């Protein structure tokens, strides 16, 4: 039977080439912040005012939300009074102990003076040399020895009192420190009612409204840096096995191409795709922002001196398919073609075609029953 006629304009022919073939994997995705700061409530309170809404540019100390908590303010005042009371109690005890220490020092000084006087008296009697002086000398030396013992005792008592005073002051000193720390925590909670951004960036989300009661730890807002973005691509799980860390990636942001590299590969597949995070290395084009849709092309490897052509609409890697090869100018015959590795827009030819052949890559299922067609 005569070969059916097919309009040449309705098919997609392409030449078979030989040379370097780039194996690539493509996946859609979005731009997402590399670092997200969630701002949580450090204290319970009621929202008085939302100062900045999503999209606002803020600095680290910019107040985004104002909150109030009268109970917390009162607790801070009470903590302040506790600090003053603890300091006063410590100062009073220290004064009492210092006075006692001074009394003991005076006792030591008095004992030292009395001892020294008797010692000098004993020396004077000894130098006189008569009988009366000998008796008085012995009496004076005996009293001197007694006074020496008394002086040593008073000195030891003074040393022990100094140690005891440090021990007695340790407890109220600790109470002063504890009350100061409690006050600092209360003041920090009061200050946290002025909810600040914490980092310079853009407010992405505010989760509260005026009049709302906020519990401790609840998320209030989210702030990100729009200049520190990464691409999160969804790669088909059948192709993700060839993706490796560090591979080069071209990310199309619709406003320009940005170079990057694979920084993370999700270990699990979700809905038939694997998430691949891409660290962007080039400057972002104008208009790049979080949640912007992008397309990423991951460079898997380069094949040198291989036969390849464009990727047909049918055929999987390492399979054999039948394609129409153009012969004699306006005819095409069906030939078996063994495919190798596939890329986004190209496929490796292992058998069935030679460099210079011209093959039809478009869908030819309407002519599956024919081995030969005529192009016009």
C-alpha cells in the first residue's frame, strides 16, 4: 500500500550529533529564606498595637508589636523592693558585725598594751638586782605570762570572728544576688513586651492583632533577610538518584539566571518528588523575593564524544524505541533505536542512528501501524 502523507510542518525533526552531551535534571521550585527568625512571646500580655505589618523593612531593634501586662509591671516593682530590702538587711548585718569586730580589735589592743606594760615592768625589776626587785620581778614575769596568753587568746578570737563574719554575711549576700537576678528577669520580661525584630530584614508574617491575649511562647511574627535566599527545587524521584551535593545548578527566576550549587538533598520523597536545596552564589536579580516561583536545572555530568539527539516524546533511559528516520529527502522509515542516558533536552543514542541522520522526535503514535510515511 502507498505510504500515508504527513505534513512536514506538523512534525519535529532534529539532526543526530556527535560530541559532548550535558546530562541535566530539571525541577520547579521556589525561593525561600535561608534563615527564618520566628519571634515568640517572652511573657504573657495583651497586644496594644501592631506597629509594622508584613512587607515592612526593619532593623534588629525595631519594635514590631507593643504589648502590656499590668501584673508583670507590678511583679517587677515588687522585685525591685525585694532587692532594696535585701540590700538594707545586708548592710544592717554588716554594720553590726563591723562594730563587733571593732570591739574585739579594741580588746586586743588593750590586752597588748597591758601585756607590754607588765613586760617592761618585769624588765625594770630584773635590772634593779636587789631582793625586793627579785620578788617583784618574779611576780611581774608571772603576770606578763598570763597577759601574753590573754593577748594570744584575744587575737585568735579576732581571727575567728573575721571568718565567722564572712560566713554570716554570705547568706544575706546570696539573697541580694538572687533578688537582683529575679529583678533582672522581671525587667527583661517587661522589656520583651516591646516585641523587637531581633535581626535586620523584612517582616514576612504577623500572627497577632490588637486586643489579642498572647500566651508565653506563642509565635508573634516572622522576619527574614530577603538578600539571603535559597532555591528549594522539587526533582522527580526517578531522577533524584543522580543528584549529588555540590553539583552546579542554574536557577531561572524569570528575571534572570542565577548560578548555584546543591547544598542539601531531602532523604525522603514526597508526592513523587525529592526536595533539593540550592545555595545561590550569584547576585539575585531585581524582584527576587521569598516564595517566588523558579525553575532549576542541575548539571549531573558531561558525556564526551557520544552520539545524541533531542529528547523524543517517548522512551525512557536505557530502553529501545522505534523512531521515524528521514530518508530520501521526503520519506521517513521506522527504525529501532536504543537509548542511553537522558537529559532535559537530549538523549544518548547507543544503536540505530548515526551522526548526520535526521529523526522525527514529535509524537507519531497516529502512524504506529505504518513502517514508512511520506513528508510533504
